[in-house]
C-alpha cells in the first residue's frame, strides 16, 4: 500500500490564464521531441525528455513569466510526489535479484511448469495477478514478483513474453483498482471527496466487465497455443532449475514474508525491504551462498549458469545497480510533469476542457479524456487523478453529479493507461520488469506466435483498452452517471 498524497502537494501554476500558444507550444514540443528522438533518431527517452523540460522551462520563465523558484518548486513537488515510486523502483530491482538467488522465483517456475498448460496459462495468470494485487493493493509489486515468475513459466510453455506481460498487467491493474489498500484508489477518493468504499463500489461493474472481456480474449489466445510446447522443453527447464537451486519449501519464505506483511496493511517500502532481507537470508541458509556473496547479488544481480540458455536468460537480473537507466527516465519524466504543472499548462488544458462541456455525459467523458492527457503529459498516474479531480470538482457539483462519477472517471482511464506509455513512470517500470517494450513497431523478440512476430506488450495489455472503452460506453448509455435527480437548474445532456 502507498499512502495517498494530499492535494496540498500540488498547485495550479500561475494566477493568470495562459494563451492558446503558451499552452500548446510545450505540449507540441514534447510530442515532437519524443517522436523525433525515439522514432527517427532511435534515442533512449532521456534526451527527448530533457529537451522537453528545457523548452517548457523557457516558455514558463520568459513567456508566461513564472519565476525560477516556482519552476524549481514544481519540479521538487513532482519529485516529492513520486519519491515513493522511485524508491520502489530501486527496491524491486534488488528484490527480484534476491528472490532469484534464494530460489523463490525459480521454485515458482519449476512447480508452475508442472501444473499449468498453454491453454489455460494466460487467463490463469491474469486471475492470479488480480487476486494478489487486490490483496496487497499494489500493481507494481504484483508485476515485479509474481509477474517475473509467470514470464519464466510462460516462456517454458511457449507463450511469448509480451503476452504474459499483458495478462499479468491486466490482472494487476484490475485488482489494484478494486483494492482498498491501493494508493491510486485512495487518492481518487480523497481528491474528489468521495467515500473510499463508495468509490470502489462505483467502479466495480465497469472493472469486472473490462476484466471479463480481457479474460475472454486471453482464453481465446490460449486455445491457439495447444500443442505449441517443443518436445522436452518443460522437462529440460525443470531439470536445469532443480540442478542449480535447492527447491525445498523454505524457498517460499520471502514470498510469505512480503505478501504476509502486505496483507496486514504494512506500507510498501518496509514490506519490500523485509522481502529483500528474507531473500538474502534464504539465499544464505537454503542455497548455501556466503553472506557477502548474497549481498553482492542484492547490488549487482544474478547471472546463473544452469546449462539451458533460456533459463539463464530468464533468471538473469541486474540488482540494485541495474535500476539507474529506469530511475533516470522516471526522474526526468516527473521533472517534466512538474514543470508543466508549474507553468500552468496542465491546469489550463483542464480548464479549456470545461469550455467544451455541454451536459452531464460530455462532462464525465471529458474527464476521462483529461485523465489520459494529463497522464501522458505528466508521466505519472497520480497527476492524472489529481489535476482533473481537483479542477473539475466544482463543475460536477454544478451539474448535480455525485462525486463517484468524478472519482470513477479519473481512475477508470488514468490508473491503467500509464503502463501503455513508454515515457511514463509505469511504462518504464513495466518495461524493466518484463524486459520488453511497451510499443515499438518492428521489434521482434525472436518468438513467433500464430504466424507473426510479437512486437511489445501493449497490444496484449487488454485491460488498459477495455477499462476506458467500457467507461465511455457506460457514459454514453448513462450507466456511468451517478448524481442527483435532474432538475430545471441542472443542465442536461444536449
């Protein structure tokens, strides 16, 4: 669980309104820089993000008139809001490495390969990820632990990694949205002044429908995999794992410690630290690795030599030191979001959205659009909830809409969509966890599925598409609009 942030951590930028040009230049510049840098030049996102920060800062300082201290304050505020995500990034890298060396993840792979089949693997992975995420309130922790093990199991069964990643993410985010321990769920309720459990109940049917549609597609994909396991692959993987790790029941200790603390509602950071210590302890006591060597794994990761290349690749990890690339992207992305907030761009975009409102339906649908746009520009899902949630709250009251309509709108679109964006904190983290891109046309991981190469996980992260689609459908039908009885003083839909 992540403690929800307070709305005092954010401000609306300058007091005066921005012109259209002042609003659009940083946005268009960011899109152009990311497209040019990543698409045309093949650069990592670090440089394009830095270019975007500089452009936004120059616009804010010399065109809008924002003081340097205010720009710096925006960056500091964004980093302060995202500091827990950054620390979780550090810890997850180390956690995965220690759990591999402890035999926890290899053990999950070994036994999972013995009971799962290609036909049922994807829907089962999604459901189990959903259950775990609901129980512990963290999609990130679910992906970084259970997700890593499922990648190994799926690879042994002939399932491409992007498909496994998509199924795990669908379950993780669906469970996260319904968990009272989730940071985004608490935040959405807090900034919209909605009772937490009313907010959860308001999202329930939309979440269940979106997740159910995802499971149907995963079941269909699973049926296409029948007979795809090369002869002897599962046996060779299990033999390699059993020959390299002690697979006693004690290898489950790190898993029990971490999820046990999470289920008891302990904060995410100390829970992950406890999981790391449990992993190191199990590495020493069960696997017979020296104390200093176990902590070297914590820092530098694992490089097993099991005799099977697939297993070696799946169980190779970078440790704490391997987080630098990912953390660098997230720091720059958060800094850009803070600069956009300090210059007033994010708030101005949300204000201009209200000018297009013509009724209850367009207000609710527009809130979802605002959540996605804010997510893309700020690179963190917290802002996608806070900015539209705070900016549009009065308008919901004016239209006589219950606050649940607002809280549901920002979370149905804002929470799951971040992992689709390559520069977003969620997208960067998930790419590092699963070792594949979000969206990259033409990228091949060397695995063919149903006759075509699989490029990245975004096409298989179905919940990220179904959740907004179901939300917009329910809005169009009126099912997503919770509010007071329509009176003459309350504008109706055109």
